[in-house]
C-alpha cells in the first residue's frame, strides 16, 4: 500500500505491518506460529501492551488467530473454489454430480440441516419471482459442511404452485438435484444472475458457520431463469469468507 | 436464520435482533436514527449497559453507525452495481466510455492517485503472467472515488516488454483505456477470469478507502487473456464492501 509507511504511526501498527509483510512474503505460512509477546518485546524493544496490541491488530484483520495457551498463528486459508459459470454447465446436472461437487475435488462437502417448507414469500423474493399476491414459496434451507466445518448456508425459494408434487418439495430431491427436477417439469434453468455482497456476519450466522472473529461473510444471491426468462428459483447463500474463493470465467 | 430465536440468549442480543429485524423490514430505512439508549431502556425495561450493548452489536455488524453526539443510525447502503460480464463487452471500449461508467449511471466516479511505474514482478504476478526471470511489469495504481468517498483501489500489472512505448505506460491512457491500447498493439483481451474473496481491511486499506468500522473489503483479481490464451494483465482490486454489489449474468 502506498502512503502508509511513515514513522508517525504508532509502534504497534508498525510491528503489525512488519508481521503482515512477513506473512505475505511467505516467511510465516498458514498454520505457523507467530512470534509471541516476549519475542516481540525483545526484538522491537517495546512494552508487553504494545506487543499485545500488534498481535491483536492481525487477529482483528482475520490474518491470524489465537489458540488458547498455544499462541497466535497465521490463519489457514485453504478455500473452496466456487466456479460460477462452468459449475452450472448443464452437462453436470445429469451425471450424478451435484452442482457443488465441481468445487471441492477430493474434499468431502456434506449437506445437513435440510428443511423444506411452504411459506409466505418475503417481499424481495415475491418481487424477483414475480409472484401474485398471497402466492407462497417452497423454501429449501440447508447448510454445507466441509471436513466438519460449516462453510455455507443456503435458502432457496421456488414458486410453490410451480413445484407442487415434485421431489423439490421433499428433503431428497434425487439425482441432479433441484435443477434436474425443474427441467423435468418443463422449467429448465438456463440463465443465471449472481449478485455478490460482503458484510460482517450476524451473531446467528457466525454461530451457524462456526466462524472465527474478524471474518466477514460473502452473500451470493442467485436467480435462475428459464429460456423464456421466467424466474424459477432464488437462492440466497451466506458463505464463510475464510472458506471460499469465487471464480467467474467469461469472454468479452 | 433458523434455530436462533430461543429465550436463553442474552437480553442485549434479543434487543439487537428486534432492531435488526425492524431494519430488514424497512421500519427503519437507510440513514434513519435508531432508538437511543434511553428509548431502549424504557421500551425493554433494561439497564443502560444492556441498551448500549444492543446498539454496539449492530455497529459491530456494520448494520448501523454512530454519529458523534447525534445517535446511532442505520448504515446507508447505496452501492454501485458492478456488472462483471456485460461491463467488459467489447462494444463499450471504443465509444468513449470507460469500462467503469456502466456501473455508475448518473453518479460521478473519479480516478485519483494514479501512478505508473516499472517494477520487479511479485511472485504471484510472475506466475500468472508467465514471465521470464527478471522480467519487469508495468504497474498502474489508482483509486476510484464516488461522490467524494473512495470506493476502490486498483493495481494493474502488465508485462513491461509488451506495453513499452504505448500509452499504457503513461498516466493518461486515452480513450477506451488500457484495453483499447492493448488491442492496438495486437493483444486484444477477449477472455477474463475474475476471482473474488473477502476479508477485513488492513489499517492502510481502511484509511485509503475511508472505511467505517465493521466493514470488510471485497478483493477482485481479474486476469485478461488474448484469444491465444496469453495473459496480458492482472488487475488486483480492493473494494469497500459497503459500496459495491457485484453482478454476473450468464447462461448454463
């Protein structure tokens, strides 16, 4: 970063900068223990409180995390790569892979906390799905867990009248999932819009995703459309930002 | 969120939930003043410390922000919409609009702090641009400011040997910008990869982007390729997450 290295910055900030740079350069890799308070006091000739503040800057940024009684460690960032475009390529729907398996290669992504219910549509969903007054939605909630760590919460909304009687209203949607079932009933999704935001998690989200302090969530809202442009699903996803890289490949 | 409304949660959390829900429902809109400590004490029959904690939950989440002496207000979220795919459509390059103008409609996005220099390539850039040992890069840094508020930092890296002598090495790249100049010298970018992450900002980033507390940054790393698949530019962008929605539209 330009314009930041001047000497008027507080000492703990400058120590934090030095450590951050050492992490960026690879001197300390993911999972490595950072110098402790005593080390920093000796190296930089500062008081314990200054050393502690320096480490806490890196913790607040999510670059490092404290482990009880063991010290402060470089955060492990071994994220999932979620490919927005290839991932939804139609050839993947039919052959037994869920749309998610392309993201994880040899790591096991499990789905838990699946619930399906018929509910009144929130206003924003009603607007996007172009629902009539009082029209309800089939709401599918689930959580994705990687190697025991929850990484993503997803809530899909589909017009209840459209999916009534299909396996979309059941917990197990069967091979190819919701999109394969939509195709079978004549509403194959072919156009997609993904909107992405990021913010700090609510306490409830942080709990459900077992998140560390100083980590934001990424919000991905995906709308799926048929070839006539009819919106058939809105999927609101909340991702632990420490667990994901999103990727989009496209042509000019 | 499911499974969170039970009554064993601390009172300040439940008050925060009530306020958050009132914000989501639109009862309090962007920029509205939230009930103060005295109001919350009276309404919920709690101590001042509890009321204060409730408001600080919303501040920490970035949902609300304190204004000195005036109270706590719902954060204004009036983001830019950055369209990843249409935005780069080639027809926009030539006709006098920068690739950014599609994002902002009638709002004025200004570029400042432009610097251009010839530098040693960081390892990750060397790897992506497939550079020879010791090959340097043309580094273009700049900041984008919306209505006086900085919203995005961008650093582009291009192989120095490839762009030598072109306007890409000057502060003003001319109409159509870097991509139009690349096209003129025979390296038209036609394929793009965008990778997206989110984390808390470093102190330096927070300062450069004038960010409020409790707000993450979105990192977008875009790589541009010619039709032969040669990588010609890596652009590392740091976005104030409170200022942006990213949008990608695509077909299955």
